[in-house]
């Protein structure tokens, strides 16, 4: 099939000027061929190696003595993001949720493939901004575009990214390998994105805290929903120290439950241990019931990991050196019960919906 | 983000019986969690290695001394297939169009990742048949499922597959490396799928040839549209002998034009040289104008390649040994003009739409 990918040995220069000219003349373009669209928008993202997205497949020379880590996430408008989100933010989120998986596995990004199903009302402005955002993050996280496929869809914008990373053999950090006594850490702050989503949906929610939150806090939470921060800086600290890790995408409660269940473990988590942003603390002060979306909402894209006690000091030092805040929230213990979140009085928090399900 | 992938070191058995039970009770299931859906339908496809799709990323130990070939194709219902196609055929086509790319590059399949955006009206019967078809082809072509992501969509069924293959370093067959004097070959027969699509759309087409075609020929053409045959058996013959190759997905005329343009070449193709099935010959006898969809329609998924004269005998022998029919249709010559297709009297065939554009 016609997908477009980085080719290592093509001599002719990309014909992007012609494609761009047609773009500018037509303004709104379903007449543009896929080849022209690729030349104009995506070939420039293929990186410094001067490669051109003009073959049927990408050729990846994997680093010697490394294993490959592969992850794939699909994002659908109106399910994972809002159709009217800024196109650059949509692109960046689509890449970053994949990079977040690589980070959690202790893997170094090598590149990614982009599948893009565009609705018929796309415009050159939209696609230009999308490609620009994508290119900026590809450069920022040193994860070049290797290839992909562009199709039209009668449905919502759909983005499918496959990211490829590398690890030292045997060093991929698994989800299911926590051990009893391990300290459970999370990076950054938890719950911001779930609160940001509530703010974004605010008009239909009719919740007092939304009106009471100050502008800066609201903007912070909205931004946290819009744009995850993949914790790639932590990958070496994880690979060296963690028994197990995953990223928190479906809510801390549900994801921790998944990680511990695979290892036959459980945990008690004092909610007070969960690292909160100033904005999330303020929202919780205004509306204590928000503890549920904080603990069980989705889209944090922070890393959850299990580190043996003996390595916790080294892990914390490495995280600090990497500039990533980490917080120990609990200790893993043998047991089949789902992890329990407790309030300050030691009462179990009951969540109506313990895990966010995009699906 | 939560994608699901093969994990190399998980001890607990997949909980597929529980998930299946819930499936059977509920019949139509949006309540099923993604984890249960994966355990029930996709974990069994992860292959003999006993891997379970329960980590955030797949771990691929690439064969020593090999380069990786990566390809990604997205298929959207009502664009690339019909929503009411048999689910097993949809799954198999989605995998096979990617395998067709690997075959054209001379690559051996290593595995694939599946992105599946399911509309809300999916049923357990549908998904079961989809997974069964996918699993059968994964086994047939020795290309196991490594991981993926399952999401819901308010739009049409969308499938995004990334396939990974391996080649001896330097041996990926490029699209743009044909040389003057090369013989241009195609595999199998050309145009069947484009005619099959016309048959499938028949009710709205009102074309006499459709009614006149016998049942067996019609069934053959419909099947050729529904289910491509990836020419993986030819991969070694290509890697050893071809200067350039690509698969024919957007029509022979357009794809040949792309391949030759990259190399600064052109060609004259007597239409009589194009290998046709009995059914396509019969359709052309009934309606000579069908020469355009035969030459310029899409979905052939045959391989187009350029082989130096000195290697043509070896290539043909290797193809015969592999059981793949190959036909030399032209010779490549220096020049910038698009390739020209000629009728029996040497007149240039003019196509209204020289290349099929899914996009």
C-alpha cells in the first residue's frame, strides 16, 4: 500500500515548492495529491539526515546491541481530544502520549510513524500548524518522523502513532515486575489533567469550584490536559533502578491497580501522599469531592514506578539530577486486593469509577 | 498511554475465560473494559512465545545483523473497504496491505502492531470474526501480533497497522533506484481489484459488462478486491535481483510513474504486455474502455519492480521457484516524461485519472 516513509538513498530533491504553491492558490484542498501533501508538510520533519518520505517503508538501522521497544497509541477527535483544540497541541499530544510510554519503559526514542486520517474539512492552515507542532516536538524529544500514511476519513480526525525506542538488552522496565516492599513512586503532580478536562467541559458541568478558581490555576490545569509532559529525562533512572513502571494515563487508582495485580501485590495509599499542584490543591479546597477525579481521572501521563528500598536513594538522586520531581506514595505488599486510597483519618476512599476508560 | 503489547516476563495467565463469559452474557458490549477485550480477542494472537498483551510497549529483539523495515497503513471503512465486508476479510486486508509493502522491500516479517478504532455498534460476533481472520493471517505469514491500541470512535471503523520486517543490511529494495535498461516486471495479474470494485459498486453503475460477466469471473474479481495476496514468497528474489520495487496499490500507471520519476526514467508499455486474468480479459472484451481502470485503478497489491537485464533470467527462475508469476512489461529508459501506455496499434492511451487516490 502507499504509505510514505524515509528512504535512505533518493537523489531528487523534494518538490515541496510546487506542492506549496498549489496549496496557497487553492486555500482549501481536497485536490492535493497525497504525495504533494507529504512533500509540503511531512517531508521536512524527516530530520537532518536529509531523508525524503518517498519510499514504501522506512529503513531503521537499530543501534548495535539494543533491543527495540515499540508502542502504538491511537487518538480520536471527540474521544481523546477536542476537535477545536489547537492543531499543534493535538499533534504534540499524539506524539507525547507515545513518548510517555517509551519513557516509562526506560527507552530512548529512535523515531515514529504517523498515521493520519483527515476529515474532509481540513485546511492548509490546520495541517500546517499540525505539522509544525509535530516537528517541534520531534526535534525537542529527538524522535524523528520515519514514515506513515495519510488517508481521508468520513469520520473524526484520527491519529495513530507508532513510536520506536531502544533499550539495553534486558533493561526494558516491565509493567508487571514490582516486588513486595518496593516503594511506589509517581512523577510530577497527579490529577491536573482530569481537573483540566472538567474545566474544559465546564459550561455543561455547572460546578461552583470552576467559577471560584483563579485564572492562573485554571489555565494551568487546562494546559495540563492539553499537553502532557513525557518524562523522558527519567528513563535512565528508571532503567537503572525500577523493578516496574508504566505511565499513568487512565488514572492513578486504576493504573496502580493494574501494575500491582500483575505482580500479586497491593498497597495502601494515603491520599495526602499524592503529589498535587497548587492549582489542584486549590480545586480540592473548593470542592473536596474532586479527590475522585484526582485519583481516578485520566490523562496524567506521569510515570508510576516500583523501586526497591535499597535503590530508592539512588533513584531519587537520579531523578533530581534529571530535573523530574518524584514522590513516594506507598509501599507494595503481597496481596490480591486492589490498592486502597485513604483519607487523612485513615478511611478508605470509595471511587464510583476507579479507572478512566477511553474505550 | 495505555496501549497493549507483548510483554516478555509476565507470570499470571490471561484472564480470557472471565472476559469471554462477560462477552457471551452481554452480547453487545460497550461495558467491556479494554483489558478484557484484549484478553479475550487479541492476547491469543500474540503467538507461540506465550507472550501476553499486558505491557505498555512491545519488546522486539531484532535478528542479529539485520536492518528493520517499518511500514504503516491506515484503512478506513467507506474509504478503503465496505463496512459490511466480512470482518475476517477486513482484518486480513489490513494486515496484507502492510505485508505487501514488506514483500516489495524484500523484507521478512517480524510482527505487527494493531491500532483499532471501533465504532460504538461493534458486536462480539464481529470482533470475534475480525480477530480470527487476523490471527489466521498472522500465522500464515509468520507475522505475530506484538501489541497495539484499541479505542472507540464516533466515526467509521479505522484500522492502523504498523508492520516490522527485517532485511540484510543494505538489501532493502528501494522505490527510487531503477536504472536505465532495467526490465520492468509486475507480479500476478493487474486490474482485477479495480474491476472487482466496479462490480461491488455495480448497482449504481449501470454498466452492461457487469450483467454480461459470468458468475465465476465476477466472483474472482470481487475476491481480488476483497483480499490482496501479499507476494512475500518473492522477497528473496527481489532482494537478490531487483534494483527497485514497490507494491502497486494506487494503480499500475500512477505507481510506475512514481517509481520511474524518482530515478529520472520513463518507459513505453504496450498494454498487451500487461498480465491479465481470464476474468479481466473477458471484462475488457465486453467493455474495452475498462482498460483505464485496469491500468490506473487501485488495490492490485502486486509488486512492480525494475530488474537489470543481466539478472532477469535469475529473477524469473527465482520467481518461478517461489511460485509467483512475473511478467516483463517494459524497459526503463532515461527521460522525464511519465510512462506511456500504448494500444496494439501503438497509439497512446489517455487516462482521465492516471492514478487512484485513496486520499
